């Protein structure tokens, strides 16, 4: 099969398109023919070696951790799906991923593809959608009536997080550039903030949950907007415990793990029309390097997706 692999950590040039052996599913596993895989910031951060302390890898390695595809082969003991089923999956980080024509997934990582989406659209769920769902509802325990500030609300995780929080009944504040302000309102943001024009801390106050997708200065400025007992959930690295203690709040570094149950819940919301997916750019698998460069450059509305089948 054709796959993208890295043999060493480094820049985009370490991404290689190669012909490698197709994997075979073990007990309880599925061999999935990948139709599309989305590109996430964690992909290029891992490639650069920045995540080694959290995600040690055995090289060479196939990147990518979310996909939409069709079950090709069912391993012994696997009974949830059958050959030909259309599925989405969010894969564990410790093995080869979805930048390939075929990959392995367990039943615990896999859910039925939303019937209202094509494979390119559905590929966005396993990374960004699952991260948004689990960080808000499992880590932060967001509930109706609470106030949540979502940084990068027009991005991959942000677009899902806004819609999930709105569906839950939270009051949503979100940051984005000027050209995305109306888009944020359409997503369900109650109070859009143009971060180029206004310092978010001048508007946001008494926030129950901050979803931090940037770290650095943005995280430093976010402590003061939280109410006492609130929580900052970082998606980029462990937040400073001393800062959290100083402000009387909690701080958590959220790393998403696979969950077929959560994927199924997201699929229900999508099929019921309560959540939409947004694809910014679709590229063939052979252009994985360009895709990661675009992701690293930022300012993407929604997701970048690699179309694998037919690419």
C-alpha cells in the first residue's frame, strides 16, 4: 500500500510517500481502507519532535490519527462491524496512523460514519471533534448556563467546541480574526471577540471554562478572566500549576484518547442537524507535506483533509 512515513524527526521534508506492506488486523481489530484523513496540529508537532515526552514513537512511523473509511477485514473476535461498513475512527497515538491507504483500528476507536456526511467531511470528527467533546464535557464538565471562552473559535477544534457548547446551553465567547466574526455568530458564539482589535480580557469575565488552543501569552492572559473555581483546559501543553493556584482556579492539560462512545454521540448530533463540519482545504495524500505546512501556518477555517482513496 501507499503511505506517508517519517524516518526521523524534523521539518516537512521528512514526510515521505512510500510503498509499504499492508498491515493485517489482530484479534479484536479492523483493517480499514482509508478514504480520507484529516490533518491536525499534533501531526506536525509530533513530526518536529516537540511531543516526544508525551508521545514517544517507534520510527519509521505513519502519522495521522483520525479517518473515515470502510472496513476491509475483520480480525478474530471483532463483532461490532462487518466488511463494507462505513466508519470513522480516532486512533491511539502509539502505532501507525491514517496517512495511508489502509490502517488498523480497534473497535473501541471506531464508530459508524455519520450518514449525512461524505468521507472527506467525516474525517474531521475523530481529531478535532473528539478533542472538543472530551475537553469540554469530560475534562471541564461544562454544563448549561456556564460561560466558556474558546480561543481560536474558527479553527478545527474551535468550530466543534463552539457548536457543542452552544448545544449544551452554555454562554459562548470566542476569539477569531475580524473576517471570522460573523462566522462565529453562525456557529453559535454569543460574544465574538476580534483579538486583533480587542484584548479578550477586556470583554470576557467570570468565565467558568477557558479552552486554550494557543498557550504562551494567550494562556497567561486567560487566568484573569476565570471565576474562582473555574478551569483552564490547555490543548497545547501542561499549564502552570502555580498560576492556577494564584488565581484560585484549576488547570488541566487535555490529551484526547480514543472513544467510540464519544464518536457515536458526535455522529448523532451531526445527523440530527445540530452540528456541522467545516472543511477548509482538501489535498491528495501525496501532498501531506503541503497540508502540514498549511496547518502550521494557521488561520484555517475548519479542517484540512487528505483525500486518500483516488488520490
